[in-house]
C-alpha cells in the first residue's frame, strides 16, 4: 500500500493560510451569508474538521480573512456594555482610536479601497454591517435595528472617506474630541431617537 495519503490533506504549516485564502475568495464572491464552512473546506482541499480546528466559527474565520488589525468584536465590547445611552459617542471614540492608530490604518485603508473592486464590495459590506456594526442591534435592544445600523454606517463610511481616504480639510486634521462633538449626537440620534416613518 502506498504511503501517500489519498483524499484531503491533513493539517500542515500552510493549511491555515490556504483556508484563509479560500475563505477570502469565497466571501468576496458570495458574501458572508452564502458561504459555508464546508464550501471553504472544499475550496481549500481540506477536511471541514480542519477548518473548525483553526477557526471556531464562520464569524471567526470571516474576521481573520479580513485581516483587520483589531478584532472588532473585542474593540466594540465597551460600546455594547454601556447600554444605549451614550452609545453613539462611545462608538465614535472606539472608531477613532482604531483609525487614528498609524500602525492599524494601512490595513483598514486597504479594506476600504477594496470597495472600488468588485471582489471587495461584499467583504466591506458584510464586514462593516454584519460583523462590526451588526451586533449593535440586538445588544442595545434597538427597534428597527437594520435601518438604524445602516444609518450609522452611512456616517461612519462618510467619515472614513473624507478624513482618512480623501483627507479633506478640516476633517483630516480635526482633533478627535471635535470629531466626537460633531458626529456623536448624530450617531446617537440614529441609534436612539424616533426615526421618520418609511415612505410607502
């Protein structure tokens, strides 16, 4: 009998990287919701158990595939623990602390600039709305969570584009406290105050 193992590869030093490469490709093509751990395993040519060995859940794998400098679920924990009151300001402070970090910013800019590429749109959408801001809804007990989170995202993306990508003044060099004072009340309104009824 041949000593060569048939079938899917066992774990190897490069297996995790190959799983991540397959995950990134499939998430970009199909989105988070339409990509299964089994599909990623098949694309990487490994047993599904190996995917679960390296990554506890699909969300863990997705965060790793984004190659973010911080785990957003950890970074946002203080925002969620504080409850709805003041959540907009806390969210903005966490957001600025990450984006103003010169070591973290290059990876974040790479992700944002990927939105202009077809394969990057689903990664950014599902990353921002699904993994980063999505947990705000249930954790803060929001009514109309999808609508409110989308409104918050519109402000956050606009701030990223003008402050960090396009570097438009005065936003590009505005101090953090001024940014919080300017944007915080708007984020809080989107999270907590009554929204106009949708037009039917």
